[in-house]
């Protein structure tokens, strides 16, 4: 009798052990699933995102919802290029959709130039509130890969965005067929921006004063990563080896009004008037 009693106790202990192991396994599976869900939902798990820039709150939210309905990647919105510059993004930008208001082509061109410098590797699509041929030319001339007027249907506009994401450049066909300004061929129009931009110029002057990137970023109200991009671009334009070389080569160029508008001067880092 005692033998059968000990056997029952042994079987009971074994069953209890199995129950404990099952509970542990279930708990482990649940915790592992929670960790996996957290990783997938965390910003670090996002591969890319689409950015929308629109100053008006209601239209910005409408654009976000519309674009989000057509694309699986996250969509983030900003009121201006400056706000985008001052934010730390959760993932690399795959596309920027920038809304341009009518009647201020020069301001739109400046904003687009700043955006092109800020995100040089991301294609930019300009969303215009009318089919403005001149604005389309300005947009493409300042680095945009797409120009979409809101007079276009939603499905066509989304397909145009997909075309840009695939590496193409899109403008409405009437913009392509429209004649250029008298006496100026569109293919040979001089670029609006010079070989060195206003922001690059400010960075160059700061480098000449020996300021580090962190101080330059603080004084110019930009991210330190943006300053690094400007420095790299400046070094390429000057064919400079380091920051000291930038300071030396830019001294002569900035003292000459002609050199600040001549690409050949900046490409070799010396004044073309002094070529041997």
C-alpha cells in the first residue's frame, strides 16, 4: 500500500512539474510576442517614411490621410521646411510632398532650394493649387522630381507619386508642350541659384572663424547633421581636403563679387581672374 502511495505521489509531482513547465512556456511565448510587437511598432522598426509640408493645419491633415490611404509607409507632416529641419526623424525619408501656394513663386523657389539641400537624397514632389507652367519650371529647375496641380484627379496624382518613387520625373503634359520665354530655350536656361547657396555661404564664414559644427548649428538655427551636409558640399565645390583648406580657398573667392557667381572658380577653389 505504501508502495502504491509513493507511486501516486511521484506521478502527482511529475504532473505538477509539467504544469509548471507549461505555464513557464506560455509566459515566455507571451513575453516574446509582446517584445516582437513592440519592435515592430517602434520607430526603430520603420524602414522609411513620406513627409508632407503644408502650412495650413486642416489641409495638412487632409493630405496626410489621403496619402496614407494609398501607401503602406508612415506619413509625417510639417508646417514648414524649418520645422522639418529642427525635428529628429524616426526613419529615412523616401519622398517629400511640398505644398506651394500661388502668387509667391520666389518664396516657393527659396523654400524648395532649402528643402533640396536638407534632403538631397529624397525625391521631392510639388503640389500646386493651380496648373502654373512657370511654377512647374521653377519647381523642376530647383530639384523637384514631380509637379502635381490639385486640378488633377486623386488616382492620377497618386500614380504620378508612384512614378516619382520609381525614379521618374513627372509634370503635366501641357507644361511640356508650353513654349518657353521669348528668346530663352528651356534646356539652356541659367539656374537661379549660384554655385554657393546663402546657407553654405553662412557656413563658410563660420568655418573661417574656426567655429565647430555644433556652434554653427546653434547660431544658424539648423541641425548639426545639416551643417555636416553643407560642409561636405562646400568641400566638394572647393575641392578642399579639410576645413582649414576650405577657410583658405574661400577667402579669395568671397572677396570677389564675380567669384561668388562663377561655378568654375568654386570648382577649383581659386579666382578665375588669377589663373596662370
